[in-house]
């Protein structure tokens, strides 16, 4: 697979993990009795945090390194 395409797929995986995390956090916040606005903000914070963490871990593992020597 092309190196550029694999990087895009890795970034897409990170975004999808962030969406799942953000939606789960927002739903749990609304179940806990929060308003729609607070659930939205809580879910957005969880999304940003999880995408940043997943991309950082992918970088540390070396998934975004160039294989060209």
C-alpha cells in the first residue's frame, strides 16, 4: 500500500476512535443529568483528547515514520 494512503488510514482510525469516545462521553454525561450543551462540550473534549492521544501513540510506535532510506 502507498505510504501516504496508509498515513491517511491511520489518521482516519484515530478520528473514528475519537468519535466513539466523544459520543460515549456525551451520552454518559446526558444520562448523568447534564444539559445538552454540557454533554456536547464534554463529548467534544473527550473527542479532542482521545484523537490527540491516539495520534501521539501512533507516532511513538512509529506508524508515521518514513520508510524511505
